């Protein structure tokens, strides 16, 4: 028996995808031309699946900051934050993010994924209990797996179900309750009622941890996220985020209204035992934070483009997973149909995400769109035309898919 035999079912799914078309989960771009345009071979592609919410990856100030950091410090740190990997820019960024969020403590990590691994596993001890939203991202799930704390899932976006489970749990002897939710959920684009979760969590004496990876920079008067949008930012215990969305870089952060959070630098293994973020990534993110704080015009355009696209797709009677937000997910009948339609779209100059189980809520097969403040009204019209043509050609697309599958047998 081979070490890889357990992956036979997955390989079967991948083989089917390749028979239908190209590898939608490993698409390679030959050039990225701007925040909204790329190139595959000789074909120009409209990018509508990059999570580049504020469109800052080609911002002149962010690029200049990254280039200067390479000139000043070289290409890498070659060490962890607890060894030689902390530069003045790391602490500058931590201070800038803490000030922006109005919190006394902020720790910067090498990736957004590592942020949740580190912070959740560092916060939750053996006697604590983690209450986690049923649709939590993989990095949240994996963070809970690094602890010996008990984990209880509650129904997605349901403060009422959380309340019931906290009551059922009762007093946690020698420990605390850590409730983990997200601001905007990455697959469906739905928004958490953070104000209600805060009320339930604090009423039971727990701590609320919010992953604002997809909502930092996008929501709130100054871009702090859903908690700021709902007027409860000062009450949240912990907020995590990533640099790879609105901050146009790579890295992550966790901020807390509890100054004691700083002690976790000495216990968070994903923080202590990996190389720190490169100077160019840190300095690009530092420049991007300033863009976030003054980026009301970016958020206004992003909101308008989301409303435009959501309205147009709704009028075409596509099955949309949530109300208008920068993430708009279209539910498809099954994985094969979604893959065939994804291939048709890329062949017709539009890139979106193919999202399939087990990485999706409710075992959904999705065509997932993420919009950018860099998208124009004309870009959204191009997207809507593509999805209109897709609907008009669904019969031919499915017939072609079946033909390819039969030919490959």
C-alpha cells in the first residue's frame, strides 16, 4: 500500500477537472498588468477573484516603500522575531496598526494564516473552551487543533445558538470561553452581527476574537472593519487580519484591547519559530495602512461596484449566497458544472475563483467573485456581459463538458 493511496478520491476529482479543462485550482498568470488585469499567454484577463479589495498592489507609494526597503535592508531577515528578525519597521507597523485600531497591543506575523494559528493556540489553554463559528476559515480550525482546549462549534452567524451553547457549558472551572468569529466570511461574503455576538459573549464572561482578514480596510469610517462599521470596535477583545487583501502585501496581525496580550510573544510557536516578514512586505503594508485610513473614496467605489454587480446578477436570476458585499458567490449545481463554467469564463477573458468542497460552507460548489476598488463601472458591465453570455450558453457548455469526459474515458 502506497503512502499516497489515501488521496485516490482526491486524485479522481482532479483528473475529472483536467478532463473538463485546465487546473482551476492552480491557474498560472504569465503577467499581472494592474490590480484588475492579467495575462495568460496572449489573452488579457479581467481579474475578479484576487481579494485585492482596495486595489493597492500597484499603488505608487506602496511600491516605492517596498523597493526602498530592499535597498535599505536587503531581501530577507533570515531570522525569527525572537532572534534577529525584528527590524524597526516591524515595530513601526505594529504601533501604526495598534493606533489605527485604538488598541494598546498589536503583534505582526509572517502570514495571515500563521496569525490565527499563533494567536488562537497561544490564547487558549488546557482548561479553556473555544466556541467557533461553524463556517470558520481553515486557519481558525487549525489554530484550535494546536491547543488542548475543548472546541465547540455553533451555528453560523447565530448569536442565539452561541448563547444556548454557552449556557449549556456553564461555568468553566479554571478556564475561560474564547469565542471566534469572522467579520466578512470569505466564501459567501456574508457579514457577522458582531454587536450581538459581543453582547452574548461578554454576558457569559467570555472573550470575543474576530478575524477581519476580508473586512479590514473595506468596512468602517476609517477602514478598521465590521466592528468599526457596527460601532463596537472598542469592545472587541482581539482582532486579527492579513496583509494579503486590503494591505497589498504578505503578512498578518493580531491586536488586542488587553495590554497583557504582549506576553504571548514568548509562547506563540508560529511566531517564535519562523522567519519574520521580509522588509519589503512590511514596508508595503505600512504604506498601505495610511491608504486605508484615508481611503473612504476607495471604500465608496468598492461598495458601489458590489451593488452594481449584485443587482445585475440577481436580475439574471443567479443563485447568490448573500447580500451585496465585495465578495459575491454564485451557487452552482455541482462541482462539474462549476468547473466547466469556470473554464468557459477564463477562455472568455474573465478570472473568478472556483470554490468547491471541502473548502466551502454547506458543501457548495461556487463561482466566487471578489471585487476591487480599482474596478470601474465599465469593468462590472464587462463581468455582467460575461455572466449573461454564460447563462445563454449553458447548454452548449454542459454538452462540451460531457463530450470531453466521454472522450477521456
